[in-house]
C-alpha cells in the first residue's frame, strides 16, 4: 500500500485567492493511499521544502504530489527536495492548480472542486509511477559554431581558449560578417576593421579552431553531447593548402566588373576574388557564375599564373562529418530589402522611397562602405550617381522597423545609434554639409549612448526632425524629401543631395531552414527563440544548442559580444562534466510483445528507434524487434501512440498512468 | 471562359451630381463588356468624410444600412467613388473587430450587419475579376501613344490594411488596367499625394496649392492627360485647373479622365456614351491628335 503525501501550495495568494486550499487538502487527505495532506503558503520556499522533507521522513511517505504551479516552473525543485529525503525523484508529481485552475477561473466554489479533481488525478497517477534511474550519456567535448561574424568569432575564441576544439562554419568565403563591413563603431568611433581583423587572425591561427569557410550546414543528427554534423564544403576552385594568398590570380583575372557584395555593389571585383583584402582565410574563391573558364571553357589564366598550382577547376563540393557535443548558432542578420515585396509575404516594401531607382537613395550599410577608409571611395562621402560630395544629406530612421503596416513591428535597436554616428562621420568629412535626420523616437539606452546621440546634435550640428517621410522623388539632381515635423505640426520638404535609409534588421535568409535542420524554434520573423526570455537568454529549448548575436534578435556589437561569451560559458558548463545526466523520460520496448513492424521507427522524429536482433544461444536469429536508444530518445511518446501491439511505453507517461488519471475523474 | 460577371452597383452621391459622366461611362462600359450591373435600390449617402468626423455611429450605420440593402441584390458590390469605397470597407473592418459597435449599429439600422459581402472598386473588377487578358480581348481601339498619369489620390489604398486594393504606398493597379488597353503610363512623383478633396469649398487656397503640385508633376513627367478613379479628385484636378493656371501663370491643358472613360474609349464607346462633353478641360483635341476619335 502506498503512503502518499499531498502538499497544497497557496502560492502567496495566487492560488488561495480563488481556490480553498485547506478544503483541497482535507478532501484529498481522504483518498485511499493518501497518508498525509497539508497546505502551506509557499511550498517552493526553504521552509516549504523543509516541511516536505520532514513529512516524508516522519510520515514514512512513499510518493509525493505537490499541488502548486506548472511542472515547467518547479517540478525540478520538488523532485530534488524529494530526492534529498530519500525518495526516487520520479515518485513525485505536480498537480497544476495555478495555471490550469486558479489563474483562469473566478468562481471560488467551482475552482475548488476542479482543484480537488486535478489533485485526485495526480494521486491516482503517482500510484502507478515507477522508480526511474537517471540516464547518463557521454559528452563529446568539441563544439560547432555556425557563423563567422563577430558573435561566432567571439564564441569560438572563448571556447577554444578554454582548451576545447571548435569547428567554425562560415557560409561566405571569409569570416568577419557584417562587422568587417562597418566603418567606425559607436559609441567610441573606433575603426571596426582595427578591432575586428586581429580577432579574425586569432581565429585563423588558433590551434583549437578548425575553420570551414565557404561552407554550410547540411545535416544535424544526434542530441546534446553527441551531435553528428554534416558540413558541405563548397567548391572554392582553389586548393586552400597550396594557395599562398599572393593575389596574382586576381590581378590577372580579365573579368573585373562584377559588383562587389561586400562593398554593397559600389565597388567591383574580379571573378576569382577574396571579398576584401583582410579576408580570413586569405584564399580566393572562383565565382563560377561569372568566370569565363566555367562559362565557356576558355581563359584559364588564373591557373596558368598560379605558382603553387592551387587553382583547381575540377574541385567539387565535399561533405564532411564532424562529431560535436554542443552547437552555438551565430548566423547574424540581414538588412531589410527596401523595395522587394514578394507576393504573399507578410513584409511589404517602400516603393514610394525610390530605392533602387534613385541612385543616391542608399541604405545604411552602403553609407558604411562610403565612409570606410578601405571602401570603394577611400572613405570619401561621394554620391553614387555622379561622384559629387553631397552638401545636404537626409537620414531616415525606422525603415521597416516599428512599421506594423509594413509587417515588422519590432525596433531594430541599432539604427538610432548608427544614424547618429553617420551624421558625425558625415560632418567630419564634409565640413560645410548639413545632415538632417527624420526619426520617430531616439532610443539610446546603453553605456555612453545617449551622450553620443546628444553629441551628434549639439556638437556635430545634425538637425533632428521628429516625424516620418512619406515620399522621395528625384527633381533634377536633387532628391525631394517630403516629410512631416510632428513636433511643430508642419509639413517639411527638403531638397537633398543624398538620402540614407536606416533599414530594419532581419534574420539571415534561410534562417528558418537552418532552424529546421537543428530542430530549434523561431518566431514569425525567423529570429531564433531562446529557452526563456529572461532567465535562459542564450540557450535554445533544444538541449545542447546555444544562441549568440543578432540571429536571436536585433543587437549591437557590445550586446552581441556579451551574448557570444555567455553562450561560450554555457558550452563550457556542459563540457565541465564527462557524463551528462538526463531525465529518464524515454520510451521502452516490451520485447515480448513487439512484432517487428517498425511503425515506431518510421514515426520517431529523433531517429532513436533501432532494430535489435534476438538470437538463441547457438546464435540463430529468432526475430528482430525494436530498440529505443535512450540517449537519443526525446520522450515525445509518438511511438507509444503508434505501436499497434502496445509494446512501446514512455516511462513516466505509461498508458496505465494516463488511464488511472482519467478513471479518477 | 468564366461565367458571366454580375455586380450590384453603388454609384454614390457624386455620380448622381457633379460626376454624372463617371456614372454614365461606368454603365456604358459594363454594358459593352457584358458585365451585369444592377443599381442598389434605395441606396443613400455613405456619409463620406463629414459623417465620421462628426459621429462614428452615424457614419458606420449609414454604410451598414447601404451594405444591407446591397446584399439583397445579386453579386458583389461595385463601387465607383474612392471615398464610398473606403468608407464601406472601413465600416466592415471596424464592425468585424468590435462586437460592441456591431450591436449599436444593428440597433440603429434595425437590420443585420453584413460583414462578409465583397465590396469592390471598379478598378478591382477590371484588373482582377475580369482580368487584363479578357480586358485586352475587348479592346478594338488601343490607346496607343496616349501617355497617362495615373492618379491614385488618398483613399483608394488607404487607410492601411482597410481597402486592401493594392500596395498602400506604391500601387500599380491603375497602370495594370491601362496597359491592358494599350495606353502608355508615365512614372511621376505625385500619384499618391492629396488633392485637398472637400477642402475645395472651405479652404480653396490649400486645394489650389496641392492640386497645382500634382498637375505640375504630371506635366513634368510628360503626361498627355491624367486618369482618376474618384469624383473629388476629378473635381479638383479638372474643374479647378483653369483657376490654377491663372494663379500660377502656367498652362497645363491636361484633360482629366475617369478610369471608365479611358477604358470605354478603348473598347469602342463614342464620346456621347462617355460624357466627354462634361469635362472642363476639353479632351477632344488631344484625342483627335492621337487618332483616338
């Protein structure tokens, strides 16, 4: 006979306001098998837990039901408490009378009756609970970092500096990401390249970092501590081991007029190229779409001039499998495309701003390249249309961001600061120029941020106009900016020489596809979701996968670096143990009943079901049955629902337990 | 071939008054295109801008009652005026989101509120229901060589998410229709700017200034004429054009056509069936010059 203890929590007033907790304890105390029932104001508090432990020992309890909040909140807390009092933690269950009862009902009488029923169900369930042993799995102490921008670089360096191997995968030919494109950074105006490139070199030289540039994630299998990642190393057409990075191939390449993506199409590159001179690795890649050799079979100049014979037109994509224990996702952001509006997309464009049609209407990243000393104009602010210096420049904030009617309701967080920076860079380079900024709100929370913004107005003479712009159009060689000044309540028209649009931050293209490969969740904008907005901000709900940088939401450089280091710390926490303990909520096959139909194998989303041969002592095969690998099983129970012979059961959620709960109603 | 198109028709007050030629050309065009058009019996004013500025319940009730009347006639509701279109759609939008207002309106009009009927602007009918292909098949006098500035004004696409006619700030539906009938459209800057609408009576100075900017922009873009789909826009651009020319000492001479007049011309309707004589800026010299008459 079980001796069940029931502990009913008031949750301050959260539960007791609506539910008569004393009556619940009294009623449930009468149920067969219940040896002890009581109520307490805060069960999760230290005195509450002590009350529980004391009762277990004094009353010789065999099972425990805590009627309180959701098990997502405190199941772990109470199971730990129960364990310390000598009971297997899986003989403790929680009855959720807060989220499922007191918070959603108003009528005290009805809520109390419902609470009694909920607790009664859990009492019947816990009677059927079995002692479950904790499962341990080994940890592969290597990690994968996806994305080689500042987030990925920081995470990779932190982990590698702790002595663990890192596999860093970058989609582009070079690491560096968007930060490598920036001119100077707020709030200190230090040169982005100057602080970024040393870190890139550190990555290249680190003995513990294995860099796969120009590579993408093909497949992710396994689970926390034991992932198998297949990486597609795209054909670079240049042998990385042989290439010395001399650059002769690029010098000789006859195709020189390909718009450079790195320079936001302002500059040109060759068909065999490195995206920028400080690229890591400094190995060129052949853009096969634009290369004459690949298009017509002729040319081959780069191969002829290459001393070490590194150019290899026959190179093919390679698939490489890397075992890792943890994954840091740092895929970063992309900028909102101002005019694109794919049919049916929830995000709409700004056709009325003429971006793409009026050459001197550019986005913020293009301005960064204009202002960058290593950019296509050598750091001079010149109009793309005629190369003249703009004397009147208008910056428009919140393009896409905070524009619900365009489909994006969030704030992109960095634009207020980078626009303030742009006005300063402009003022430093065009002394007789005037900058105007159209803004909705200036959002400058951050260390030294508001001071920086004030500086752009007070010292650098930027004119801030609170209001939005309705339309831009070309008039002669000017761009007419039609907007409103809502502070004064008038319409404003400015004839500008150049307009810079502060476009919204969006996740990288293909972020959703990668999330599906990784099995992590993402929001409607494709930003990756953290496990808890406040308390687990760098972990995914999927164990062993961590987030860093703008792939999780818009972020500036300081925040990105902080999060990347935090993700690295989480990886280190995981690697601190040799064995991982995991909840034994896994499926088990009753081999006697299994007929070997393997429907379970077909439906298992984790690939946890294997085929197991049963042999007699002479080694003759008797039959083949299903076997669930407990290390891989995710505990979803799909196999249990599918099995036609009822031979698979999920520990902790057996049919017997569920039926007992229903019968208690 | 799709089945025959059939619509109930809400002309709105302007079309029975200053915009008679819009009404006439609409009826004639639909007859020619073999599209059924049945005027909603006993329809009345939608309330336009004044009603919703004074009393929301009144403005919602006026439209709701008209929607209820229209629901008794077969087919989706065809609307010619941009303001009527915007108000009817806004009413459906507001009432589907607020149960409280829905109940108030139901009480006020003593009839059920119809929220699921389709209210369609003439542009939608031509560009989507009939479609550019079938429209092009009906053309026997393509408007080739005619450069048209398509003027959307405020209410065809706004407020955001209510009319759902096309992209709010950069629509192309007018251009789509005109391309199907062989006309050339110009890219110009003021296609979405306000003409001043009914300030034409209370603040004519404002209207003259706004309308001048529109005409100036259309002229600068090389347009021969302007096309509108709203009687108020038409009033300001056409009726006030002479006055504007005087105030600013300019010469625009830009005929302002209704959508149905230009499409009607292309499918072979004569000037008498399109009400061209009612236009203040005489379009006949232009049409003769382009060989369209």
